């Protein structure tokens, strides 16, 4: 029997995962970045296709190029995921919203963690959660402290900047006429950095 622990994912589900995770499927790109940042990148055995196209990330962690790719932009290829034999799978909330997708994971008894964040606070919660699952809580805490130190530095520097000298910004997402919603992490970052959203 493998020793297990219970964690709460970002949509409030209780999930049993192994205490020692050795094989990780990062089917939501950001979770691959966080896993590498926490020093566990070589344990990644399955990714979405976007991570293999990330030149900097694959330079830092070349083993990603050898990982299975059970998710491109569409649904999960469960046969490919089963071949990867992950201890845990990280998926985004859009995937979890599809019963067809979660049924596949449940059928093969693959523990999956749903990641869902729209704010800096929720993003930091995600980093803490992945740190807990990967036994890298100290590294996650250190990263979050540095993140908050940088936010504080920016806020202190902005106090002296007059409104008229702040940049106007339009952030497009994949297409020229598509942008982030008002309640999003990108919007929060831009506003905290003194940007004026057009």
C-alpha cells in the first residue's frame, strides 16, 4: 500500500494523492512551470503540447521533451495518459467542468488536482498546493515571499508616479480583438504595476 495524504484542490475537492509523488502529469501549462520552479521538473512524465513548445522551459528542463503528450488543445487522450502512469495529474477547471473528461480519469483511478485561479492570491494558493503535493512546501513559501517582496517594491515606487505618467495598456490574448476579463490575474498585475487599462 502506498502512503496517501488528502489535499483540497482549487475547486474545493478532497483528493487522495501519494505522499511521495514520483510521476507528474502537468496537463495545464502553468503547473509544469511551477513544478520545474519547485525543482521537480524531472518527475514530469506527461504534459500538454504547449510545454514542449516552451523553448526556455525545455532548456531548463530538457526531460519535458521526452514526456507523453496526452493533451494537445482538445480532450485528454486517456490511453496516452495511462501509458505515462502518473501519480497525480494537474488539470485546469475548464477540463474538470467536462464530465466526459473527469469520467475518464475516474475510470482509471488517476488522482487529479483541479487548478483554478484569477487573482494573485489564488495563484499563490496554487503554488502552495503544488508545493504541498510535491513535498516542496519550503521552496513554494520562499517563492511566494519573494513574489510579495517584489509587489511591495513596485507599490512603493508607484506612490511617487503621477496618474498622467502611467502607461495605457491594451493586452490582447491570442487575437487582436480579444482581451482579458476585468476580473483576471493579468488585469490585477497591470493595475498593480501602475498601468491604465484601455
